[in-house]
C-alpha cells in the first residue's frame, strides 16, 4: 500500500471518528461533570491515535507511517492541563504495541509518541501564559512544533536509516502531515469554539453558584442581624420601661415625703420627721446609684473608663464590701461569710475601686435574689497560681441555662417584665463583666434554676497590660 492510500484511509477514519465523537460529545458527554468529560476526551484521543496507527503503512519492515501526531496536535488546543496531554502521550505510546506487537520499531515508535506528548504538554503550558494568542496562531505553532518534533524523534531513535528517511520518506510524510494536520485543525475550529463556550459557561456557572452561596450566607447573616436589631429594640423598650419605673419610685418618695415634711406643723413629732428624712436619704442614694451605673456603662462602652492600677490589699477590699452588704443580709436573715485562702497573696496589682464595685454588684445581687440560706465570698488561687478567684455563691433562685448569657447584657434580668418580683435596672452584671475585662480578667457563672448561683471573678495577680 502506498503513502497516498494510507493517508487517504487515515483521513477517512479520523474524519469519521471526529464526526461520531462530535455527535456523542454534544448529545451525551457534555451533560456530565467536568471530570467525566475530560476522562472521556482523554480516552477518545488515545483511541484516535491507536486508530491512526492501525491503518498506517509499513515499508519493508521499516517504521510505521501514519497520522498519529494529529490527535496530539489537536489535544494541545483542547486541553488546558499539561498532565492530561502527558496521559494522552503515554496512552498512545502504550497503544503502539497493540498495532504490530513488540518489536524494535514499536519501541522507537512509542518513545517518539511519548516525546511528542511532552512537547505538546510544554505547548499547553505556553498557551496558558499567552492567553492573548488566538486560535490560528496557536494552531500554527502546534502544527509546526509537533511535526518537527516527530521528524527529530525519528532521526534520534534511528527507526530508519537517516539517508533513506531524508531522500525517500520525509519529502512525502512531512508536507502531507502538515497539510492534513492543518486540514483537521480547520475542521475542529468550530468544536474548539464550542469547547471554549462550554468552559466559559462552566466557569460562569461555578461563579454563579459561589455568588449564590455567598448571597445565601449574606442573607442568613442579615436575618441574624435583623433579629439582633429586633431584640435590641425590644431591650431598649424594656429598658426605657424599667428605667422609668426605677427612677420614678425613689423620685416619688423624695417628692411626697419632702412635701409632707414641709406641710407638717412644728408640733409634729420629730421622730416622724427623722423617718421621712431616712427614707428620702435612701431614695436619693438609690437614684444616685442608678445614675452612676448608667454613667459607668456609658464610659465603658465609649472606652473612656479610666483604670487606676496600684497595689491593692485583698483584705481591705473584701472587708469593705462585707460591711457594706452585711446590713442587707442581716435584714433578710441570711448567713453572710467571707473566706480568704491562706495561699492568696495579700496584695495584687489592680484597681481597688473597680474591684470593690464588681464584688459589691455580685454580692448585692446575691442578697437580692436569695430569700433564705447563705451567701459566701470565697477568695482563692487558680491551679496555675496566676489568677486570684473571687467566688460569690448563694442559695437563691438560680438562673436557667438558656438565660445565663442573657443576664450579662445591659438592662437585662432573667425576668424582664416591669412588674417583676425583684427590682433593678439589670446594669450591674453588664458593668461588672466589662470592668472585669478592663482589669485583665473575666467573669464566669455556674447556676441551676432553684439551686443558687456561683459567680467567679478571675483577676490576674499582676496584669500584663496596665491600661484603661
């Protein structure tokens, strides 16, 4: 069989295969995933190479001449991953042994095909960097590079005498190879554009999917923020109602009692005046405490709370709050005790005023929410001996688990209604938590409904950052 007949058969088979492949790809394979499509393409290109070699012509036990390089040329334009091209080269090199069995020519032929695969992979890497190159330029480069590499491979591996190859073989195969390769590159141009369109659509679909997921996440975040805004609005409404109630009570007492004192005649019993004055004094102090709490919270949230770092005596601080809260505990007939462990240092570096404020808030809450039993302030060290633990434990009403984070929010109590049993603005714990952070520590809670509460203030013996 002469060269012209061989090339004609190669063309017919490759054109038929291309047509069938195009139909199969468009109507079936294109619907599958990216990985499935590329596996199919790799298999098809290996099969096309084997098919081209199967109808090649063998001259006088010499090398096999065919259009095996055409699938490799086309692959440089169809694939963007150089590893896929290497796989095609390896597959076609292996398929070479199924054409005429194991022989010297089969070995040299497979090596030559593998070399073409490596050259094609290099071209794919080049095209990836030169995205501005159009199809015509890339097709021309691939056509020349692969055909020249094939000629170089035949000369290097010595499958046929070089003189014979130059005089009798290359004058036919190289021009025909270039011509037929150009022909196939022309007929696959539409398929190439279709593939680019599919890849572009795939990229757009991935981008759209990613944007959809981002929008979904943003929507959830906005819904969460909307709930927070609604909750914050509710907190604000509750606070305004609670605050008006809290401020109105001491103000009413001050106004009414001061009016009674003014209207009383001089012959009234002075003892009654003294009682009114005591109530006015207590109401004024309560009003001042509420205003101070609001101002302290505003300072903390604005970052303007000043911390006075100094060596502070633990005994002085604990004794001060003990005697401040003892009358309240005795009034409710509660057992109130303070216990300081022996290993606790006498002095720590902190702000004694703010530490007293935190302990006073915790202890006053313990007295307020405990109707019977005991209240204990225990001072100890953590296992690492780096933090002093101030633990306030009571036998009061306790706090449900799902409300334990809520009570640290400003203006919140476990019972947020106006007509609640236990009065208060709900500012104490929020301020205490913020002050604990400013002092380099933290405030934790252990509690169960009906079984009392245990608040623990963790303060470093020597804080690492001394700033307000």
